[in-house]
C-alpha cells in the first residue's frame, strides 16, 4: 500500500501497489495475512497465475516423460526387428 487517505463517504482507503486503485481498508479488499502491499483482487490474480504456471509445467513434464517412454519403446522394437531381419537373411 503506497498511501492512505480518508474520505467522508467511504472512510479510510489504501492504494494498492499493483493496480494503483484506492480501496477501503477492510477485510473485503485487503488480506493482512498476505501483506498489505497489494489488494485482495491483485493477490488472487497473482495466485491464479502461479497455479496456472505450476499446472502447465507439470503437464509439460508428463508429456515429455510420455514422449521419452514412447521413443524408448519404439527403439527397442526397431532393434528387435533388425535382429530378426539379420537372423532371417
């Protein structure tokens, strides 16, 4: 939070460092356990992005492992076919 101001109609407000908007100082807009540098909306957005990156990296690791397994099995079968072709000739 970069600043605090008082307005007669809303009361005390704080300015979010991320979105630069003024939000009332209450639990609905601020989550003190996560710090008061960013408003609750910006924190939620940050967490969603982080979770999305984690899911994406996990999925790509699984795809890479599947691809390596496939190539390993293919190479094994290819070597087997080549051995059979040499013995048959």
